[in-house]
C-alpha cells in the first residue's frame, strides 16, 4: 500500500485500541481495491472524545469504527443515528456528512450474517444468551431480526439484569425478552437450540475457561447451534464442549469480518473483498498461534 498527499483517512477509535485487528483487515481490502485510502488506529481517551471529533472533522477524516469505551458516549455527538443503533443503544460505525457525523451499528448484521446462511426456521428457536453487557445487546437485536419468538438473557448480577430488562421497555423486544440468573442455566440449556456466549470468559490468555461447565454443556442437544463472540482462541473451550455434544459452532471471527465489511462498504460506497479481509485475519491469527 502506498500513501500519498491525496490519501483519505479512515480509522478506529478506542481506549485501548492497540490490540485492534481492524486496521489489518481493512487495509488488506483497501490494497486489493487499489483505492486511495488508509485505515489507522487512534487511541482516544473518554475525556478527549469531543476534541478528537473536532480534529477528525478538521482533517476531513471520512469515517471511523468505534470500540470500547466509546460505543455509547459517541451517540451524544452525532447528528443522526440509524434506528438499529438506537435500539442496540450503541454505535460502532460513523461517517461524515455535510451536516455532521452520522452513525449506525454493524455488529447486529455481522452477528447474524453466518446464521442467515443456514437453512433454519428461526421462528421456532428461542436463544439463550450468556451475559448482559454491551455485546449482548447486539445479539438480542440480531435474534429479534432473525425472528426468534423469545430471547433469554442470563446474568450474574440481579441489579444489572433488571437494568438490562428495563432498557428494552417501549421497544418491540419488551415482550420477547426474559432475563434469568446464572443458576437457571441447568433449566434453560435443555430447552434451547441456540446458545450464545457474549461474555469474555474463555478469551486468550484464559483459554481453559468456559462460561458453561462441561457437565452443564451435556444438557445441550446435538442439533443445537453454539456461537461464541470470542475469536481467539478458535475454538474456545465453550465451543469445544458444545462441539463434543454434536452442536454446530460459530466463533466471533466471521462477525468481526462481516461487521467490518459492512462499514467499509458504507465508507467507500462500493463492494469490498470480504474474503480478503477474512484471510488477512486468519493468517495473522495463525502466525500468533505459532509464535
């Protein structure tokens, strides 16, 4: 990739952001397309968010991705927010317009992309989602879009679960969503055909951990789907246990790729090479594993 005086800027903001794989996959796609852009990582602290946005506007940055801790706080600084992002309560993709910054959430579409490829009647599937943090919100909206009749969310903290449930009041999800404490897992796992881990349990370097014990995972039916938003290691202990039961498994790599591809298409206003983005990540992760 060559950078010129005419090269236009894209990027990702977060704190921290040095761990992000987004520059790797986006620049791989940009290089293949031969378009005059570069995608950079910008470490922005919470108290510098407004200053950073003013600076981005001044240097004509075309768009950017958002990761922790800015996905919610960014919303106060946007001129317009897509309905999907409003429902999730978080924005992960922003682009510049003549009237100001606009934002959306591509995590939802990224999450459901591999699921939509399955020949499955989602109107008969009531998922069980482990965790009630920010990642779980995109999963909940994704399951709603798939057409799931009920959505069960599991958490450990009663107060946080109550807050989570109340946040959906007045939305189409209010009647679908049910929250449960972790102790209900032994009752819920046998009833579901779709188990999702939205917690960080099992992420590198804690690769031997799983949010569901081996004993509880034995309650999962063999025709189920297990989905872990974590993509390193692959597979996680959670997915290995589910696979041992005969379940179909998905990790978070495809979600990462698909949400990034949707964002890049919006910024560039053209189709992007999704396979190239995926391959760039796979090769990088393979090298890390060898190291």
